[in-house]
C-alpha cells in the first residue's frame, strides 16, 4: 500500500482517474442539473426583492416596468393592470416559483446522493476485488487495519470530498449569479462582498487548509491504530482474558481514541472558524457601510434603497459564502484520503497490468495432470528477507503417487507447498505440470488442486456452505456434498446432528472437534473433485487417535489421487510412495528407513 505524496497530480486529475467512464457521464449530467438549479435559485431569490417592493408600492413597480421594455411587453402581452390585483397575482406566482424551485432542489439532492452513494459502493467493491486479486505475498507483511481502512474510511471520505465539490459548484453558481444581481442593484455592495470573500479565501487557503490537510492525515492514521487495538483484542480474546490483560488493551484503545477525539475537536473548531469570521466581517462591514451612507448622504430614504441589496447579501450570499468555505475545508480535510485511494488504485493497476502481461506471454491451453508435477530449479526468498529458503531446488511428484515432505521446522515445507499452489512466486525456476508452467493457465491448475491446511477456515454458515465454500446456496450440489462427506468420513457425524447439513458453524461451530473441522476441510477440498490433494500439516494439531482416524480417510485416496503431504509426525507419511526432505535450501529424495517412526 503506497503512501507516497502525488503533489504534482491535481485534485481533478485524480478524480478523473478514479472514476470510470459511466460515472464520469453521470457526473456531467449532474453538473448540468446543478447549473440549472443554480440559475433557478438565483432567479427566484433575486426576484424576491423587486416583487416585495412592488407589492408594498405599486407605483414604484410601474416605474420599474416603464424602465425595462421587456417587462413592459410582458405586461402588455398578458394585458395585466399594474394594480393591487396584479400585486396579489405576483405574490401567488412567487409562491409557485419557490415551490417549484424547492421541489427541484429535492430532486437535485436526490440525484447527487444517488450518484455519490452508488458510486461509493461501486468503488468499495472494485477495491475489494482488487484486494482479493493481489498477489498473496502482498499480504504477508500487511497491516490489516490499514488494508480495511481504505474501504471503511478512505473511500467514503473521497466521496464526501466529491459531494463537497458538487455542493461547492452549486453555491458558486448561486453566489456568482446573485453577485451579478447586486452588481446591478448596488456596485459598492458587490465590491464589499467580493473583498470579504477574497480575504476569507486567502485566510482559508493559506492558514486553514494546510492545517486541515495535516489533521486529515493524522486522523486517518489514528483511525488505523484504533481499529488495530480493537481487532487485536477481539482476535486474541482468549489469551487476553486468561492472562487478564483486558486493561492493557482497553487503555491502548482509549489512548488512541483520545488522540482521535482531539483531532476531531480541532477539525470541528477549524471548520467553524470561517463561518464565524464571515458573519463577523459581513455584519461589521455592512453596518459600517450603512453608518457611512447615513453620515454622508443624510437621507434615510437613500439608505433604505440600499437595503434591498443588503438584504439579499445577508439572506442568501452570506450563507452561500459560508457554505463555500465549509466545503473548501471539507475538501482539504479529505484530500489525504483521495490521495490514498488514488495511489492505491494506480499502484494496483500497474501491478495488475504487469502480472497480466507476464501471464499472457506464456498463456497456454488448460492443464490436466497426466504425468508429473515438476519443481524445477527454484530459488525463493520471502520479500524483504535476507536468506533464501530455496536455492536451485528440484522435486518431482508423479501422477497418482503419494509424496511425503519432511524436514526440520522452519526449513520451508509450507513454503514449497505455497509455491506449488502458486501463492508465492519464485525468483527463478518454474513449477511445471506435464512440462507447462502452472501460470500458463493458472485457473485450470487451481481447479485440479484440493488444499487442506492445518487450520480450516470456517465461515459463519451451515456445514453445507462450509463444504461448498464460496458457491451460491442454490448452486450447491447436495449429492456431491454427501459423496465428499462419505469420502472424508464425516457423513455419519452430520447425520447424527439434529439439523444435519443445516447445522450452523459459528456459535455452535466452535464446538466442532479438531478432527471434525479437519474432515470438513477435506470434504471442502474434495468437492470440486481435484486430481491433486495437498495436505499442509493437516493433522498436526490433532491428538494421536484423532490423527490416526483422519489419516485413515486420507489414506483411502492412496493411488486414486496425487497427494502431497507435509507432516511433522513421520507416521502420517508412512504410506507415502516417495519421501522428500526439505533442508538447507534443497529438496532431496529420502526414505523413512532408519528414522524413528512413533506409533
Ligand atoms: P516449515 O513449514 O518447514 O516449518 P515454513 O515453510 O513455514 O517452514 O517457513 C520456512 C522459513 O521461512 C522459516 O524460517 C520462516 O521463518 C520463514 N518465513 C515463513 N513465512 C515468512 C514470511 N511471511 N516472511 C518471511 N519469512 C517467512
């Protein structure tokens, strides 16, 4: 997960990059709707003042109509008399105008939020897919709360930023429109408003924005830390409780939460400063302006004329400027999340492209094991590790044979299995299936493999779904489930359960014995009828008796399937046709002769 700062790439280029074509199309439509809304808003609000003054004083209205030929034509066309009756009609027209305008506003808010929430969900799913497609190596040293942070927090924030941008454009359109209206009504007032606005914007961008950027970044890091303490306490609940270390975890959770709380406070304060400043400046400047006009002109009537423009400024422009500043603050605060999302997407895009190109270069027909799996001259080291686990190691697994792998702890037995599975990528050498690289058609390679690890990962669903794992409930082949349960010697147990296959794992699953879990793992691996079965210390956590029972199931595949079995107890691989020993960066053929097999 890259965190590098891409200062050179502008905010808009980043947004353009992270949205797909369809979303960009929707954004353009939205922009047009916003523009229409802005014009609507400006028109209805600026109509308010002439209409109000017309209702109060029809004579004044007649003067205005005489002044503008357009208005005169309209009045003549509809044959309207400029009188009290007309004023009433105008008032009703204004009510209708405001109703329509506000209905449009709701429509617009609905459209904006439909776009934002759906696009946000699209993006979260896109990133989630990208997570699952990343090379396994990427996760070896990954900080899981940070991995989750992007979907839980950074993407939602990116969309808050987007919503702020959209709202900002609405407010800008309205402010510019109303600015133009008061420019006609009162140029002096416009100069004042614009000056106040510019001063505030300078204050915001120079002083507030860098601080908000920083708080945004710190807050994201703090959120990761908070999430980490929570996860660690819950994952390790048993150890935490038995060692009675609840206080330690709670204290750390509290302390990082406190940092987060202070950051949230700082953000709230800074977010409110522009609003309060604007109000203070506007009220002061306008009152000083009125006082000044009264003192110099001395005629209260002239001052009264100014009130229309001032009212407009106070009622609509000041709040608009206010909101503009709030949106600017929100954009600054959330920019770090946008950078994070952008960097992640660009990184993974590059990686994805490179991996695809690599695989496309060797792409071949589907693989079906006919003869042998060959590990050819592999060299492997874990990312960031100094020593090689393998240097020029070789191994052959003939079809239909059972191959046992032994070796000292930490020698690389699990590593070689992960390499065969294609989870880890060797620095040099190849894994061949009948002479073809497994990555030449990786999906068909995986389709041939059933993998049974030491701990079987259970989802919080029924036994049926845990065996079929990742297949939609309506597509699960019930007969196949029973077949594989017979093969894994699990069927009798499931039949004895009151709810049978529907028994939920999760709450009750915790009560499954180690042997039963392992059998579910075997049944799961068998479900898609793989040619090759890979056991990675699949029985090492079991007691001797259970292990012997599970091994009985495993041994029943002898000669029917190709098996690769890692074992730390030699008796589990007694029946293997070939034994390899992993040691000193090599894999060598050996026998169990002379070794101490304990029964
Ligand atoms: P075995 O299965 O033979 O006990 P492993 O294949 O699990 O051994 O591990 C081989 C060596 O690789 C060990 O020394 C272990 O410390 C190291 N190793 C395992 N996983 C990682 C990792 N993610 N990053 C770095 N080193 C690792």
